[in-house]
């Protein structure tokens, strides 16, 4: 049976902590577009939830238009 070497264990723990500390840069427009798409799909499929939230299909169409504009503007930034 191997003995536990604390210096090796500490180095391993520090290495894992360093990996978790790095964060990727967020993309607000892409995240907003994805959330709008998810909400639109959920609310389109659920008339009861739409009624509770007082959201019409016209509202969902407007939200989808905003989502498409966000996607277009993001694609223009990439080019």
C-alpha cells in the first residue's frame, strides 16, 4: 500500500483550483438570444403558462424578432 505524500496531494489540489479559477468571457447577446429562444419555445407550447404570464402570441413574435436582430448583430460583430 502506498503512503500518502502531502506535497503531491497539495500540488494536485492547487492545480485543480487553478483550473477552476479561470472563467470564460461571457457573450451577452448570444446568451440573451438563447434565453429568448428558449422562453419563446416554452411559451408557444404552453397556452396555460402564456395565460398566467399574460403573454400573447403577438408578444412572442415580437420577442422572436428581437432575438433575430440580436443574432444578426452578433454575426456582424464576428465578421
